[in-house]
C-alpha cells in the first residue's frame, strides 16, 4: 500500500514507553517466536515489542521473511504459541485454503494486506488488469488452488473507484484522516438503502434486510483487521471503545473499502451458486445507490491535523 518503514512504526507505536516489559508480564515476550493470524491464515512471526495499552497487551510483530515495513501492532487474540497443536492448526488452514507448501509466505513478495486495495485499484485502472488477478498473490495462493470462479464478481462503478483512489491519496500521501464520528454513518447508510428498496419494491424484503445485516457484520469485524491504513489505527483506538460498533462511527469512505475485500472474504464461505448470483446483484444495486448519493455520503475533504501529530510521535520512537 505504499507504506514506508516510518509508517510501519508510526501510528501504531505512539504509546511506546521504550521500556521492555518484565519477562513474566503479558502472554508473549519480546524476541519470542510466535504464530500470528492474518486474515484466514496463520504465519510465523517474531515479537519485536510488547506494551500494555488501555489494560491490554499489544505486540509489535515482524513476519518472518518480510521487510520490516510490514511489521504491525496486534493483540493477543491474533497470536499463538508455536506448539505442535497450533502448528497443526496452521497447516490445516493452509490445506483448507489450498496453499501450496512450496510457495512460502514471503517468497512471492506479496504480503497479505492489512488495508484496502485502493492503490492496487489505481494501478489496475492504469494497466487495465482484470480484477481478481491481484488477489491470487494476496494470500500466497496459486490461481488453480482457489479458482477465480470462487470469487464473487463485484463491479465497482467508475466514480466510486476514483473515490477509492482519492481516499488512498488523502490518507497515505497527504497524511489526512476522515474526521470522526461520520454522519451519515454506516448504519445510517444501510437504513437509507433499506428505505429506498422498500419504496421501490413496494414492500419490505427480508432478503435485503439479511444482506444488509451481513454487510454491517462484515464491516464491524473487518475494519480493524484489513480495512484501515497504518496511520489510521491510532484514530481507531481512540474512537472505538468497549462495545462500540464501528458502523456507528465510520461512514461511506471506510464502508466502500469493504467491497474491495468482500470477494476475497466470501470465497471462504460455503454459498450455493444460485444464492451467490443473487447476492452479487444485491451488492451491485447497493453500490449504485452509493454512487447515486456519492456527493451526500462521502466527504469532499479530509482532516490533516491528527495524522501529523501521530507521525511526529512515531518518529521519536
């Protein structure tokens, strides 16, 4: 995503005290080799730093075989001890997803992403590369192992593609953030779409409601894992507390990123072909609704102050 080593150690490490915790504190210690969840797979990693933040341990992990630019701060929920049982779990996940053992994590030079594919979309538009080609390398899979037909095809309207590119430029190149909380937020947008469909269809359809619930659930779960850029994570930690749902705080800018990753996410869900086709049509209709209301739902400018402050702290680490 064009991140530099400065970005990799910046916003996520702002709370660093610079002191190593005692060896008996936390579940994992600095220098320890671990297994780390990333998306649907588990990878070998090493704990670089451990810090207690908001009464929870956070760990800076380095994925073995990868440039330090990809180091990231994660919680204990994504870490495992490299026990025989957990290694077997790792191998089982690899086997389930058709990962070729000869194609090791890191060998292809493509890291599973922790943020949106907007930059890829930008490059893709320039070279007219077909959608889906980039995704075979996202998780180190060969195209034949997870066939392209498993991916639901989501054609994002051209003006929304430009929105994704602008979003990437604002956050990663101009050091700006979406000012939170957003209005309308994700919940508001989903509700407006349900009202729109009800008026158009003349009735409240259960299928549309279920799909919107699914989108909301995917958004809330995927946001912190794969939809944020590195310099947005401190803002996330500050804005999302306890049981707060991200869909009540974030808006269209982050929701749109979900639809870039959704084909990859749905590839691991057992959905009948007929149901998948209907789902595809519903998603396309929702994207057209976003496009129709683009000027209302999306910000025309982002806020730059907080990122600058965060980067200043990151440099001092």
